[in-house]
């Protein structure tokens, strides 16, 4: 029997989100219905609402979640009802050209549920990143469910489903950061702060946090930043160079995703250093750089989709590190909120009041 549950939708470009009744079908072959326990509010949800990702309204928002598998469809072997899982937006297909070449973290044909969730009148919903977890229950592909140790609370575990994994992976997987390296992270919201925590975990020698908000810099310090730079009042490139013997950082992560922050990242790295763009730009943004500088600086300019993670490899590992006290996921949870409070959480994100608001169901 399809189930009617409460969910948060973005009805139209720029319009406030609404809590409404959605219909979740029974799981078909390869699918699972998950009872959502917690779902973080990520900046990407706001991008969806503002039409920055696509025009397939209405969107069912929420994509950074953990919960318990309620039911599975035919042929599902990955999980069984009762499993505690983190939802991922990289259920790898095993068949595409990336998967076949042994690079499944780039999978170009990731799996989502085949059936749509709908409004009560039958209108099909587009689930944000194929998840849609600001909802009491959601329908996903079973491969989107990654089983982890249930000793971790859902509020912390869910964060690995997007922002924390994206930021930590941007530094460690995409940036290839290792012991003794220097890193600067521009923008220390949920994603950038996770890059800081990841850099600390990886043994970086210098971890430079950059933000326009002093509160974010304070949190970055507690997560392992060795230097902080207030971008609202200082020359970011100059300060990063000053903190790295005049040379620039080995890796600079842009966790904002604007032309001006990208240029800062580009010029604040050492020769042969790496820029990692993890912040998501919007369609009107363009970038102009002297080609000679692109050549002269050398190194690599990379983008990081979901921290180049492989959920089956990374989620259980990072949950284990959390349970050992080595990855302070709880510090990312600024507040827990109800499912009706997502719009207010967007306001708090804008005003910089939170690292993560987490909806608890
Ligand atoms: N690539 C991916 O796979 C992926 C995954 C999740 C999120 N994201 C993207 O990452 C970005 C960050 O997400 P978030 O949830 O951390 O957002 P957030 O709003 O919590 O954090 C953004 C931070 O950037 C700071 N900031 C804004 N302008 C700045 C500037 N000019 N200089 C320095 N700091 C500045 C803000 O003060 C804030 O602390 C978003 O664009 C989001 O869509 C990407
Ligand atoms: Zn694939
Ligand atoms: Zn996200």
C-alpha cells in the first residue's frame, strides 16, 4: 500500500518551502523505503529551491540523512528491513565507463528509485539528489542505503550523506592531502568545516580556515584549524601566503563556489599546488583567468563531486572513526529542528547562525 507521509517540497523557483502530504509507493524491484530519522539542511537544498540546480519543480528536498530500512522490493540484497543506513547519492551502477575502468567514485550513471514519489493529486516530485529525505519516509534505490554501525546517532551519521563527506573528501580524496601538507579552506560552513576536520585527521601541518564570519572561524579552530583568516577584512591570498612561508598552500579548497573565491584559491596555492572546487556555482557565474597564469602555476585544478567518495568504502569507515572519537561529527550539529522548520533553517544558514540545522523525525 502506498503511504501518505509528511514531506517538505519546494513548489516553485524562489518560493518558500512547504510541508505537505506526499505519497511514497511500496518499493519495487531494487528499491527500498526508509524511515528517515534525521536529515541535515545543506546549502544545496537552498540551491534547488532557488532554481540553481534545475527547473523540475516541485522538488522534494532533503538529501543528507540517516534512518532505518522499513521495506525492500524484489531482488534487494544490499539491506534488509531494520538496518540502520546512511542515504547516499552515489549508488554506483557498475556498468558505465567510469565504473568499468575501476573508478566507481566518478560513476556517471548512478542509481535512483525507478518509481516517483508524488503529491496526493498525483503530481510527480523530483527528489533532491534522488533522495528527498525531509520526509517521514522516502523511496530510494537500495544501493543508496549504506549500512553503518547503529551505535552512531542518526543526527551525526546523516551528515556523512552529503556535506561532511563532500568537504572531508574534497580535502583528502580529491585534494590528495596527506601528512605534512598545508591546506587552506575558503568558506567554513558545513562543507568547509568538514574539509578542516578531514585535513586535521589526515595529519596536515598547516590548516588555514577562511571565512567572512568570525563564528565559523571559531568553529574551524575547534576542528583543527591552525590559522584563521577573516575574508571580510583582509587580503585572503596575501594572508594564506604569509601563513605558508610566502609560498601558498599545497591544496586550497573553495567551499563557497564563486568566481572571486575561486580566484583566491587559484592564486593562494603554491607552485604545482592543487585547487579543489567543492562549492557549487550557479548558471550565471563565469571565470576569467590569464592563461599564462594557469600554465605558470602548474599543478591541478579539480572539482570535487561528493568528495570523490565511495559510500560503501567511506561511510562505515568514517562512522568507526566517529565512534572512536576521532571525527567530531556532533560538533557540526548546531541545532536539531522539526520538519516544519526548514524555511527558518535556510534563513539561519543565510545569516551564518548555524553550521548545520538537522531535522529530526
Ligand atoms: N560538490 C559537492 O558534492 C557538494 C556537496 C554538498 C554541498 N556542496 C556545496 O558546497 C557549498 C557550501 O555548502 P555548505 O552547506 O557548507 O554552505 P554554508 O552556507 O553552510 O557555508 C558557506 C560558508 O561560506 C562562507 N562564505 C560566503 N562567502 C564567502 C567568501 N566570499 N569568502 C569566504 N567565506 C565565504 C559563509 O560565511 C559560510 O560559512 C555550497 O555551494 C553547496 O551547494 C557541494
Ligand atoms: Zn557507473
Ligand atoms: Zn548536500
